[in-house]
C-alpha cells in the first residue's frame, strides 16, 4: 500500500542517540498512529493524532515523542535511544475505523 | 481501558481444514472489531471487520462472529490453503484507537 510510506525502512543506532522516524500518507486521512511491534506482544500503540492539532499518548508513550507537521505527516522521535527500544515500528492512518499500515521501520539500538 | 485477549497464540492445521481464532474484549462500549493478517516481513492488512450491530459477516472463505453478551468474537477460515499461513491479529475499538490482541501464528501444512 504505497499510500502510506515510512522512512527510513531500517536503522541501526547507538544508545543515547536521538532518532526520528517519519511517516507520510496520501490517503487524505485525518487520523494517524504510531505502533511498535515486538515478538509475542502484538502491536502496541505509542501515540496517535486525530487531526493536526491533536496529539494523544498511547499505551507505551514513555521515551517517545511525536510531531504532526501536517495532515499528511506524522513523525516519531526517540530523544535518547535505549536498547529495549529495538523493535519494528509501524505508522498507520485511518478514516473513522479502518487502519492502513505503512511498511514498517526496523530499528536496532546498540 | 480496553483489553483484548487472543487465543491460541499458535495454530497448526492441515490444508483444507478449518481454523478458528478467538478473542475476548473487556469494554462493552467497544463497537468495531477488525481482523488483520500479517505475512512474514509485511505490514498488517485488514481482512475482515464487524461492527457491534451485526452478529456475523462472511467474505468467501473467511467469516467473523460476534457475541456482544459474552464479549467475544472469532475468526473462522474454511478450506485453509498454504497462503493462509501468517500471523492474525484481532482488535477492538470504541471509534477511536484500536487495541490489538497479541496475535495468532497460523501454519497451514500442505
């Protein structure tokens, strides 16, 4: 689904570094989300935004921050990366219900 | 908040058999229940969903049933094929963010 894109697709970084993951969508959706996926734990919500001026914490927001630069762009930042933030990160967008996921960013923190 | 439990965590069936995955949710206000399929290395993709005003929905070989009284919903796949092998996630929503189950890894053996 090329309508939702994420950059970078893979990233290796070191403990303590700041890193930003970016998400863009051309679906025209107001709602955007960031999830992390760990083996056996499913998809856990980090932050979500229902419009440009709206930011909400999800289940596991500690250690993360977000910015909604425009309707089409939603960025996730790790201010000081730590090894247990190694995971697969997905961005998603939605209309009122159905969520469409981006291809994911595999992040490794050494 | 909402809590979604999903069982089993792994399921192995022979090609042609049926597969059933079950989920329970905790918040009776939830009214939207999607199912996502995630193939290895890919993003989750919606395969079927059901709303609280409907008890059952079918789409070819897949069906979802919802029991609001018991607060559980199930995914049924009939005549399974090797390409059905994937991780399946259920989720629940009250119209905002989705809460996901931890996933079921389905293996269809030829």
